[in-house]
C-alpha cells in the first residue's frame, strides 16, 4: 500500500485515541468530584467509637503462633487505609500494647520498628513476645534494640522469650532493670545452635521483679536463672530432669500451682542416663530422698519430647514427692503411668484431693491400669476422669460396681462426676452398665465410652 494511503489512516487513529483519552480524563475528573461528596458512614462515628472498633480488629493468635508485627494485619493494616484511620490508630495506645516479633536475619528496620511501636503504646502495660530464628548477635543494631526494649521494662506485664544460649549475653545486659509490674514470664530455650546453658553464669535479667508470680521455663535448669523464687505461686518446668524438678520445688516455698514434663535422665545427654527407682534404698543412694512440699494444691504432669527424641516419663516424679495440700492431680500425655506409684503417693500424702484425671498418651490406649484401691476411697474426690482403661469393658464394669458399693457404704460419698473414656468403641452388657445407670439416676454426672459418645 502506498505511503500516501497509510498516513491518513494513522492520522484518523491518532485523533480517535486523543478523543478517547479526553473522555477518560473527563470521567476521572467527575469521579473524583463524586467521591469527594460521598460520606462514608464509619467516618461519621466519633473517633472514640472507631478506636474501640479497631481494638476488636486485633488478630487472635492460636497457640504457638507469633509475629503480630505484620503489615497485613491490625494494627499496622489500619494505618494504611486513609489518613483519618492512621491518626486514630496511632493515637490508640491499646493497639500497640502487645509487641510480638520473630527476629530473623537480616532485620534492617528492627530498631525503628521497636522504637515506633513502643512509643505508640505510651504508658500502657505491655505484653512482649520475642523469638529468634537465628543468633541475635547477627542482627544489626540488636544491642540498641534490646536497650530500647528493656528501657520499657517497668511497663512490661507479660514477657515471653524464645532464644538460644548464645543469646543470653545479648539479652542479659549489665544495666540493672526494674520489671516492676511483670506478673508472667515464659522462657523457652531454642536449641540446635551449639550452645549449652551450663557454660555460663545464671541469667540475672529478672532479679528485680517484685510482683512476678507465674513462670514457665523450658530446658533452663532453675540454678541457671535468677528469679524471686520465694514469691512464685505458679510454675511450669518443661523438659526437666527429676533432680531439676525437685530443685525448683525447694526454691518455691509458696508454690500453689505447678506442672512438669520430667525425664529420669538428662534430655540432652541420652547416652548417660540417670536411673531412678521408687524404692527408698535406691532413692537414698542417688541422694534423692522424698521431698514434702506443704503448699502445692494443683499438680500437672504432662508429656513432652526432647530434641534427643526422648519421651518424658513425668509420672515417675510422684515417687519422690509428698504433697499433703494437693487438691487437683492431672496426669496427661505420658507413657509411663504406674498405679502402684500413684497409690503409694496418695497413701503417703493423704491429701484433700478433689479432682483426679489420668489421661496417658494416645499410643497407650487401653493401657491405664487404675483401680479404686483404699488410697482412692479415703480421699474426698468429687471428680474422677480415667482415659483408656486397660481391658476396657471388664475394668470399666468393675469400676462402676466398686463406686456404687463404696458410695452407699460411706466411701466415695462426695464423688459427683465420673468420666471413663475408652480408646475404642466397646460393647457393654446391661449388667456392666447397671451400676453406672444407678449412679446417674442418683444425680451423678456420668460418661462411659468413647470421647464423643457416652453409652450411659
């Protein structure tokens, strides 16, 4: 086609595009004018109401989840919508009172983020969660960040740290800090980075925490962290040896609630196990005599797995304890439940036990050997829960008969709730279920059978 024919067509096309652009520009201008006249209902609310709505927008984290410093979630997301929302969010200190961050490498904005976040919290009590997924010493400005964080120590009400041994020197600054309102502390040791807590001096960061009452420590022996032990009333020790459990109990004379995941050998040194027995002779040989704690009212013994793949056998701790004030005993997720040890513990302690729950690890289904011995019938139990009884239909039926006969003879008179959960669906005869039906008819709360269905 000759060039003289192409040029007119190109001119027409260019003219058409120009007209379309003018139309588009006009439409955008009208749209902006229209938007400026629109009144969004939420913007008519008082800032105080919007602020309260923002507080309810904060994400609810599931157990184990971390990092609320997320630009895709409140509160940071609220600052990105419009200028009005940003101003309201920044002026609402409740939105910034929880600082939950997982530090990786590198973190170029960590210092600015920490300073800004804590400044926005103003004088609100703080809940801090700090986890490292590497060595803190590798992070830029980590010393200044920690200085900023502990500079607000007097405003920290709850603190959770997940760090490695190598991080101790980073967080344990030589400056004396006042954790004046700290009530709850969780300290988890991150493993796999080549360090040992035994190689350093005790962590002294929390030596001044006058109202601290609740502590959870994982894998750090009590001798390697300085705490106001005498004032603690609630304590959890995860991945502790029997020796460390007893050491912790001796340090806390006013303890009321305690929980342990205990090992009878060092979880980090499975090749050099420490063997414990429940006989008094062997206990004496190992310098682990029976220990009596007069104030513990609630004890939980739970399962755990160490990094060396050892399983906790927490229930064996009962062989070394006498707890005369115990009201609640829960044994869950363990493999080593031993009714002889439990019977001996209950007879020795003679506690005012109200609730007993025995729930072994699911791998031990049909493995709980629990019978209502004399140790049980002399206790003022109101709630009894047994999971995965051995020889399910037989033992369950015997338990029902025993409870019925002893209840009407005066023993077990205070029992109000019985929950017996079998590991599989069992077939019961009417004779097996009759005692439980009688108990239920008398007003007792009864569950017999699989977790999701009672056959009574």
